[in-house]
């Protein structure tokens, strides 16, 4: 079903933009093949029975960009096969298809559309949403996001955007859900040409397929983007989230204790008001660049809970030579599951350095290491994993200009 929907979207985009694309002046294609072998000491970050394994991955992808004076069509087509030497039942072929389109209707009006069809089995796919680690289970995701932008004045710009995302899991332990998001963003650049002010109102709903469980939120935020120099910029957005949740939960009745305790199912309805914070900064030097950020937000998850999530990230890259590049990425997630009467706290920490060497213009190789630690704070247990990999990538850029 998902494939048919996404295929229909492809023909719709070509139907709408076909006339404009036909006179496109610029086309670029970047096909690539990636081969990777990795070892992990704890396949699923299991607390009690860690399983080590070797994973062999072969991936093919093509990124494309087609541009005219008033329109753009770009995206990605990708396949990735993963083979586990010990746990071969986890073998999977990931698919990643994306189509994004932009069209300038008039000097002040712009339309855009983002779409994606993804099937994967990534271990950490839930981290950015809820701060939790989930097992390697196949997942199907369909996303669609149209947007309209209008220049109210020479400097004031308004954007209205909507996004739809439907996620299905093969593992029955995880709950399928549909999420919808709508937002209004106002952007106003100041005369100093270094600062852009933002005002944002958002609404979000996550509804789970089994039962009538749902999560809704209304966000009101203000912020700014500021360039201190050409090589140093800072972004901030902050405000308030008003959240409502409606979930089934289990309630224990101790009125007949110590003779017996009864457990019944009841609806948990709760409205909360909490802060939303998103800030990041990037600093660039001749050979070095560093980016850091922090986000605090609420959202639904595959576990049928609402997560109050704090996330920190730090990344950097250093060019030792024209051919040798070093990168690192560090993340920390702290989450509280707030849809249950007993709130559960979890944390996850990871650090990953990598060295990449460009053998030729089209061929490169890389070696890396990653350490991850999962901490169930409420349950008093933790698990960690050491991952090391070798990777070889061949790409063949193609450019055509009419």
C-alpha cells in the first residue's frame, strides 16, 4: 500500500512540474556505491544478554537535482542490504526514496513539497523522537509535507507548512502511529543583514492505530538567527508547549488489601505546559569546524508513550590534508516517559570519531569507532556497545547543463 501511494505521488509531481522541468537548464546526478563491514559488541544494547556480531552492508544510492529559473526537483533513491553473520534473521534491505520540489508561482509566492518513503531497521531510529533505544525491527515510514511561502513585504516572509507521517512496525511490541504537524513561521531580517527574527506557531497530533490513544500539542515560539562573523553563527528558538495526552493505563486498587489487589484499565488524560528550546551554534576556521546544539521538546513514540526529551549534540570536522579528513559526533539524550502514572527516565550517550581518506576524486575509504551507553535510570540498569567499521565508497558525479 505504501509503495503505491508513494508511486502515485511521483506521477503527481511530474504532472504538476513537468512543463517547467522540461525546459530545465541544469541537471546533476550523483550515483554512489558504498561497502561497509562493522563489528558490534552488543547488537541491541541488551542489558543482560549482549550479542556480538559482524555486519556486512552494501548500499547503492543516486542523488539528483534538476533546476530551472522558477522550479527545482531534487531527491534521493537508495537501497541498502544488511547481512548479520550470527543473527541472520535480522537481515534486511533498507529502502530510501525521496522527492522534493520547489516552484516559484509569482515573485512573492513560493510552493514546495517534501515526500519520502522509507523502510529500514535502524537500531537508533527512535532516539531523535523519544530518546529511547529500540531493537532492530523493520519499519515502514511514509512522509508528505507541502508548504506555501509569501513575502508580505520586502523583508517580512510568512510560511505555512503541513506534514503527514505514517509509521508501521513489524514487531508487535511497538505501536504503529500517524502524526500530523502544521506550522506558521514569520521571518524578519533586520537591516544589519546579520540577524533574522522568527515567530512560530505549531500544532501537532500523534494518533496510535490500536485504541484511541493520542497526543496533541500547541507550540508558541520566538527566536533569532544571528551571524557574529562570516564564520560564526548562532540559532535560537524558544517558547512554550501546551500538551494534551489521552492514553489507556493500568490502575491498581488496594481497597481489599491484603486479601487481593485488583488491576483495571482506565483512561489517563493529562494537560501539561512545558518549555520548548532549540539552540545551536557553528564556528568555522581554516581547517576546522564545530557545531553544537541543545533541544528540549515533547512528542510521541513507538512505545505508545509521550516523551519529554532533552538532547545535546556536538560535531566537528578537521581537514588534516586535502585528502585526509577527521570527523567526530557526540550525542546525549535524556528522556522521561510521561504518559504513565509512574514516569520512567532513560539516558543514552554516544561518541563516534572517524577518519576518511580520498584515494581519488571518485574513490574514498574510511575507518571509524563508536561507543554507546544506554542507561535505564528508573530500572537501575545499563548497557554499552563498542562498534568499529571499515568503509569504501565510490561515486560518479554527472552534470548536464542545457
